[in-house]
C-alpha cells in the first residue's frame, strides 16, 4: 500500500504484551503503542481527525489560521497535518516547552507565540489560553482548535484507537489504564470498549499537581500529563478510579520500560507504567489490562532520561494534596 501522505499513516498502531515489565504469574498487560504514530504521539489521531473533518465540512478552509495552546505533542501533530493540508498554524507555548519540541515546531514551520507571564498558580496555561483568544480576535480567519473542549478529540479515539483495540484483542478486557490531560483519549477509547465490555473498569493516570480530578495545583515537570484546569470534555462519572503519579515515578517508569521491553517511551507513558505497578497487587491474576502508551522518548532525553534532571526531582509527596479517588479500587 502506498499512502497519499504521512497523514494517512496515522493510526493502526500495534498492541504489545508487556510480559517482561509485568511478568507472569499476574495480570496480562497489553500496551497500545501510540508512540508509533507518524509524529510520535497519540495526538496525531485527534489532530488529523479534527482538521480533515473540518476541511470536508467546510468549517476549515485554506484561509483559516489555526490557533492552539500546546505544551508540545498536540502542536506537533497539528503542525504535521497543517503542512500536508497547506494550512496556517500558530502555537502558543510557554517557557516549559522542551527545547526539542520547540525545534520540531519550528522545523514544521508553525508560527510560535511564547507567553512568559505565569498565572496565580504558577502555571502558564491560563495565560496561554488568554493569548489564543486574543489572537483569534485579531487574526483574520483565526480558529482556536481547543483540544480541551473539542468533541472531535474524543471521537477520534472512539472511532480509531478504541475500534482498533477491540478488533485486535480476542479476549475480554477488564481494565483500561490511560493518562489524562484533555481526557479525550481515555473517554473515546473507554466509550468504544464499554459497548463490548460494559463491566470495563477505567483507570485514569494523572500527575501530582494536576487539578483535573480535584487535586491541589502544584508544579509539574513532565509536559503533557495532567492540567491546571478542568477540561470541558471531562466526564468524571465515566472514570472508575484515578492513580496519581509523581514526576519521579513517571521518570522511573520510563527507564524501567526501556530496560525491560526496549521501548523508549515519553513521560506520560512512564506514568502509565508506574500506575500499573501500583494497581497490579490489587487485581486477580486473571485480569486483562489494556494500557495506552501515548508518546515516544526521544523528546525526553534531556528530562526523564537525564540523571541530573531526575536527581533534582523531589522525593516526598504531600498525601494531603490528594482528593479521594472515585472508587476504592486504588488509593493514592
């Protein structure tokens, strides 16, 4: 098969059993390697779905100037699709963006707007969104993609990721474990899988310092995991449990996965590995787990794979910062 462009290569990522990281006897863990999407993350699915459907429906035209607040992966995915579809794109970023992500965005000819003033919580998300809204009003044809509220975000994973998992597995799935930021991936995948397996338990992996599920806001060093605002897409009743993971635990998960499975994964993927390690002792050995590994690790070489960076991370966790999880399946 010869593809018409790199955009048509999005999806059809493999499922791999993590039998070395989580050996028997014990639950089986099958990981969806979303890092093997063309630009390196699961965000390729939502970016291509949103832009291509918008073009087909006439909501996006060649005169549209796309705008988005991003910490990296979604911006890179948008930039990839925008190059192929000949669309203008401006990404609003902040000083927390990794140098590699910034270089990739520039290589793909995305326009960059850097905000430098944090909000009262010390995060830049509020100021990034404020800048996006201002640009949408000042740029002719400006359109805010808004991954935190765009319904096409979760639909991309319902129609794509979830459908692929269901087609690839020949046995029931008991648990879905996925990281959260916009919550589009976990909602889309779980909605598809629950049509076949109504008893599926959905476990969200969130960052310590994220406020998505009522946690206390705090500093987070790993981009793309957690958020400093509750996404409009969030449907908490569809999440059975939340496991909070520190930056240090996520970095350790990345390193363990590289050593055990030869998978060089990004920070959110490492957080999923750390969360599953916390979850497994509470599950029967017959449990079947599907995990989403959202991104690859080359962009994190100066973060989670750097010894000095990891040593500078705090060791102690403030347990009072955790709200109670939606169920007693796990506890922070």
